[in-house]
C-alpha cells in the first residue's frame, strides 16, 4: 500500500502520516530526510519536535540522500513512513536536470518495488507566487513533479489543510 500525504507548512500532514502509521499496528520504520545543522537552533528544535512525537518503539533512520536505496533495503514486514520529500529534495537541489531525472526515477521505482506499506509526506509549495530566484523555482517545480508522479502510483492520496485530512482518491479523479 502506497500512501501520499501532502499539505502546507503546519497543516498537520506529519501528524496525519504518523496516525496512519500507528493505525497500521505494524512495526514502523521512520525515515527522516532532514540534514542536521547543529548551529541552527531553530532547525534543530523543529527536528526535535518531530522526534518527541514519535513512539519510542519506532525505528528511525536518518536518510538525507540515499532514499531509494534505503527503501529497497527494508525487507521485514513493517510500515515505512518517510518525512519528508521536500526536505530530501532540498538536499539534492544542486543536481543538474539529468542527474535529478535519474534520482527521481530511481525513487519512484523503489516505491513501486517496495514490499511493505509506505507513506510519504510531501509539502505543497506551488500554491503561492512563482519564486523570483532560480533555485526556488527549481525546488517548487521538482517537488510538484515528484508529488504528481508518486500520486499517480499511490493507492491513496491525502491533502491535509487546516488540521483536516481529505482523501483525494475518494473525492477526486486521477489525471491520465
């Protein structure tokens, strides 16, 4: 089962994904994609907030780059929760378009090949203004494209906004 949970900053998307993982009643492998920056107290506090919410029996893997490889290595009956695609993508922004295309294809293939339930959290970043700087536009476009590709293979897609999770696969129509 592939699930995609999207939403804006502070919408509750991570909490919803964590609830889905808890409801599975399977051992949870939480893949944190953030890079740690010990000199950035605000960033570290954000990471700590996420860590504090997780049950102690969840296994946590910190995977800022090799996400596809990590997914493929998990063989035990478990539930994978990846938080988040935007943070992971930010770690790879300096890759050129050709390299990014390969990395993106490898991730989508790994998700499709995954033998356990997997939920991915992705930020919705394209609802605002077009960033006036190139790196911001690259980030927005890549994350939007990646979310769409994963949404196309997902069994269920949720949009979380204002503290509510909406099952888009129940009320929406998948694009061809």
